[in-house]
C-alpha cells in the first residue's frame, strides 16, 4: 500500500501502541503501513532523526480506521465530556 495519497491515522513514538493499532487495523482488513520503516522506526516506534512513526491507510478507509482506533485505543467517550 505504498500510495502517495495515503493518510495518517496515528502518529506515535510508542512501539507497543503502534503494534496494537496496526494489528487492529489488519484484523479488520484495513490495509496499513508504517511510514519510515526503512529508517528503523518499525522496531523502536521512533527514530532520533525522523521522529515518531506514522501509521498510514488508504483515504477511502480513513474514517473506518479512525473510528476503530478511537474505540479500542482511546476508549469510548465518557459521559463526563
């Protein structure tokens, strides 16, 4: 999915969070790729030169990907908001 019009749905330096997010998207059949994998970011979640890793999806799956990540990573909205 190396597409120039891919959109970022997550940007993080947390390798664990990145792995969970990628796993969630892939389990739902949403293609995703980590930007900067060639710089070693896939292993550490960040790179001192390039910064945090971005998780990219096709534009037509952005809304679905964001909703999935919000539900499972950020948690459901609370009544206190």
